[in-house]
């Protein structure tokens, strides 16, 4: 390209050209491409001379060194905003540049602002338990998982959301643990519901009144879960629930033992292993189309949308279980993409 050659080389090309030298000869003599020689000659014949035209626009406000500092600050703390970095550069007398300039430099190196994905907070004990679970069940087939009755509680907000956390990260790193926002599961909210599902279909959607304790949970299992399982589940079915304190209470464990309910040994902080989480996500997406004036109407809309979920969607969730276990093994017990 012409721009990659010096003015002196371009002058020599023109002089040799006027002396009748061929493009091939000039390219060989000057160690440049033949196409570059032709570009220089054509540009000269078009009346553009051999010098570069003055560049237009404002000069770049950052040097390569400052660009490296900007990148380093963002990589060191992914939650640091462009405004934060601009302020730090000014305080450190490195550069007086705007937030927009910092943002452009970060974009240049592939660091973009994204919403931080929320994942369970996994400690060393949880990590070991998750990996042990995944390794134990990694050889289970889809047919094995069809015998499991998955269950969980979920909160649905009538208005608004729980907020978003933005981070700046490279493309393709959404599920990297250092770009995630750890969460701890808790109750409360506008409406809490309990539900179970399996490969056989969706179970009843139960509204939780007040704060659920062990006694209330046992009542749900006795009144709704067990009758559904006896009607719908395969022989030798297995019940799944997480290690929430009310699930692990003595009164619940006693009831499960008395009724000979086989329970899957579920690891703590493993919401993404439970495919019912995707059902909750689907429900929350569907509820965006509804405008409810009160909790009663909102719950009726929940039931309506719950019953609309197609069976092939449920089938795909059950079929995902082998992949979920494999994903936990791949991350060595840490959070996965699910």
C-alpha cells in the first residue's frame, strides 16, 4: 500500500519510472510489491504527488501506554465503569480524558459492558459436593432422569425486577465466574409458588401464603406432591428438592421416610442443575405480557400460562440433564452456563 512507503521511496519510484524502468524491476530493486509500485505511479499521474495529504479530525487523545493502563484497570476489576476509570486516570495525573474515550478504548480491545449473569455463590464445600454429584450421575441416561420428580419454589414480582449488575467483559465470557454476580437463595417477594414437574408433565402450581416453614412444606408434599406422584410417576420414582432448611427439617424428613419417598441426594447451591429453573424463566418471560392489578389476578395469570407450556419443552428439559452433569464436571464443580 502507498501509505506504508516513505516519501523518499515514492520519489525514487517516479524517477525510475520516468527513466523507463518496469514495475517488476523497480519492485525488485526497492524490495516492495509490484502492486505498490503501480499504486505510486497511478497516484502521481492522477496529480496527487508523492506526499501524504494532511490528516483531518482531532488528534488521538491517548497514547498506547494509556490504552494499556485503561485495559489493565478494567481487567483488574470488571465491575469498574468507564467513568470510574476516567476519574482514576485524572486523579493519578495519567490523562484527562472523558468517559466516552475510555469506553472507546475498551471497545477497541474487546471489552464491552454487559449485564452480569447471576449464579449461586459456591464455596469449596459446595464445589466438592456438586462435582461428586455430577460424577455419580453422569452415566445416567435420559430414561433414568424420566423417573425423577423435580420441584422448587420461586418468587414472582408483580412490579419491577431485582435489578441488574453491569460488568465489562470480553465476548464469550458470560459464564466465567469472575464476571458473575453471586446470589444466595431466599424467600419473600410478591408471590411465592411451589411446583413439581417430570417427564410425565407439569404438576399443580401451589401458591404459598406467608412464609413457608417445615410444617407448611410437609402439608404441600402430603396434599399435592404425593397424590400427583402416585397418579403420574413411573414405578420406583425419585423425588428431588434442594437443601433449603425447611426441606431438610426433621418434620419433613420424617414424613418422607414414613411414606417411603426416595429422595435424590441433591448438592447445595445447584439451582442450575435443576431444569425447573428454566421453567421459572419461561414463566417470567410469559408473564411480561400480563398486567395484573392484584395478587389474585396475577396468580390466575400464572396458572393460565403454566398450563400453556408445551410438553415438548418439558421433554427437552429432561433431556438436558446428562449435559448439565457434564457441564459441572467440565467446570470442576463451579457454576455452569445453565
